């Protein structure tokens, strides 16, 4: 997965490790078969990939998650 962290962000060892983990996701979809939320709901935003995108956006923007993060907003129709 492509990330867009700044050099300043990548200086933080935790962000650098997250960058490495995020870049390891190749969107193969194998994780969806073992994800109980995705199996139950069948919604890509509730899949591991959806959660990875949410974490990526939070880390890149530097903003914490809110109770109405993207996957929940969609379910609520917001």
C-alpha cells in the first residue's frame, strides 16, 4: 500500500514501523476470509483492508480517530 508520510513523521520510530507494515499490504484479499466482521457484514470498509486504510489516514493526518470514523459514518449514512 502506498503511504504519504512526511520525512518528519518518518523520523518517529513508531510511524516508521507503521509505514513498513502498511507498505506490506498488497491488497490480496486473503485476510477477508478470516475476518469475522467482513464475513458477517460483507462490507469492504469493515474488512481488515478498510481498517488499514482508516489507520493509515489517521497516522498520515496526525489526527486521532473519532467515534464516527469513516467505516461507521458509512453505516450511519453520514
